[in-house]
C-alpha cells in the first residue's frame, strides 16, 4: 500500500494542456497586480485620491497592509478546509469573483474619496491573495517533484506576459484618452474595467480544464474546528524544519519584494520625476524582464536546485536596490529596474517551487496556506515599514529604499540553513498531528 505522503502515480500527472490551463490563472490575475497595485491605480491613489506627500504614501501602504492582514488570518483556514473537502476550485472561484468585482468597483473612486478607495483595495487585494494561495496549492498535484521548478517558472512566465498584455491594453486606452483631453479621473475607471474583464475572461481555462486531485485529507484527516486546524498545521510544520525555516526566510526577503512591487511606480514618479507614460513603460520593461528571468532560471532551477537559485536572485535584488539608491539620472535607474524584473520573476517562481517540493502530499492546501501567511506578513511589514520610514523622515524616500536592502541580507543568511535533500526526506515521513520530528 503506498504511503499517504507519496505523490500520485505518473499516469495521474497533468498533461501539457492542463498545465497550460493552470498557468492561465497566473496570466489572468497578473493584470490586477500589474495595473492596480504596481503601475496605475497606486500612483493615482497617492497623487489624486490621497493628495500626494508622505502621508499619502502611508495611507496606500496601510490599505495594502490591512488586506494582507485579512489574508494572514483566513488564508490557512481556507487552504486547510479545501484539503479536507478535496476541492480547491470552489474556493478559487469565490475569491476570483470577489477580486474581479472589487477591481471593477475601483473605477468609482474619485479624487478625495479615501474611504472608498481604501475599502475597495481591502476587498480586492484580500480576494487576490486568497486566490494566489489556492492556485499555488494545485502545483504539487499536477507534476512530479523533478518538474516543479520548470512548471512553477512556466506559470510565472505566463503570468508576467498576462500582466504585460493587460498593461499594454490599458496604456493604449490611457494614451487615447489623453489625446482627447482626458485626465486620470477620466481614464482610471475604464482601465479598472479592462483589468476586471480580462481577468474574468482569461481565468476561464483554469476552471474549465484543471482537474481536482483530492489528497488523503479528503478521505479523513483533521476534524477539529477551523482555527485549531490552522494552529495544528503550524505545529505540524515542526516535523519539516527545512520547510519551516524557508517559510521564515521567505517572509523576510518577501518584505523587500512586496515593497518594490507596491511602490516602484510611485518612486519613479515622485523621486525620479518620471511621467505617467514613462512609468508605464518602466513597468512594461520590468514585466518583460520578469518573464525572461522566470523562464531562464526555471531551466537552471531543476539543475542547481531551488536554494541556490533563490540565493542568486537575492544577490541580484541587493545589487538592484543599490543601483536605484545611487541613481540620479534615468540610465542607472532603468538598469536597476531591469535587474529587479529579472530577479522578481525567478525568486518568486523558485520560492513557490521549493514550498511545493517540501510539502507533504495531500496537505498542499494547508502548507500553501502557511506560505500565504509568510507572503502576507511580508506584504504587511515591507510596504508599511517603507511608508513609516518615509513619513517620519519627512520624505526621505531614498533612505527608506536603502533600508529595504536589509530584508534581502537577512534572507540570504537564513537561506544558508535550508537543505533540500533533507527536506524531501522529512516530507516522506510526515505524520499529521505530531508536533516534532517523526
């Protein structure tokens, strides 16, 4: 009788069409992060809705942090419950619908409407975060361990292409609107509808063609109340010290990643003096570099291992932040942006693949819920720390950026203690409900 922690037989793995359908969710939801969080709505919120200045930066980071705090509280519960029912797609469908509706509603936010803007970011970004956890939990159910790196990289690559195409459509409309004499209050509502519509359309392949593959928990498993299940999942992680250490490591270096994602466009406009067109072009370049970085290092990942791949990207992040800090002209800043993109795609892809590799079979939803906790803690601490540093330093945005490099330094130090081979062995001996090593 096979061990409950063994992966499904090779005949049960997904074919190319199903993997493509899974990756299309990354394609679909990347438009939200690219246009709403990174390139368009964030700058509109800070400049028009909140009136600009350090206080406006702080309000934007507070709105994001609140949404991530909600995901932090309920994400593991959703993942654990999905494991027990054996069905991820109903939860994914609910979070997707809520994110799409919240994104479309952002078009109603006008200058000065702070409460409405913050409330809708809270709703839409919470739903996005839950969906991100759930789609990641499909990964180890689709492919064998030796293909996790390239498959995760494929998803991220497709995702960045999706974000890029969504941004291009929005850019075309923005330029048309500006040619007609329109300003941000005229074109922002339509770009939000574009993002919501493309999200809904391109997420359909995932729901139509990706199969559910229930794990052992769907046939038994935990039967405690939802919050105790979440706490048990964290206690269970003590049997998996390499996974637990990497989740802490990931939470720290993701503080830096989340800060850059949330504030790059605002920094470009308010510190480097970029125009709206230049900022959107900058984000296009970052997405292209991210897609290339995810694809190229996805090939390297399965040869040199996830830990080494993540280490390479963290060094790249440090170099990129130093370049951006010292940049006084556009040239050096463009180089930093390209390097950020390349490291962003590969670090996120390799991190997700390593979590999948070290998670016990049938418990992916629970442990990707904990992965979501790590990511959301980072999304709270990183941008909020930048906002607070900027606010209390009276707008010293460069100094706040330099402080962000510390997250990557600490991440590198913690990464040294993660052993992939030992982690895979621990996964095979995992028994739910035990607090210590099996």
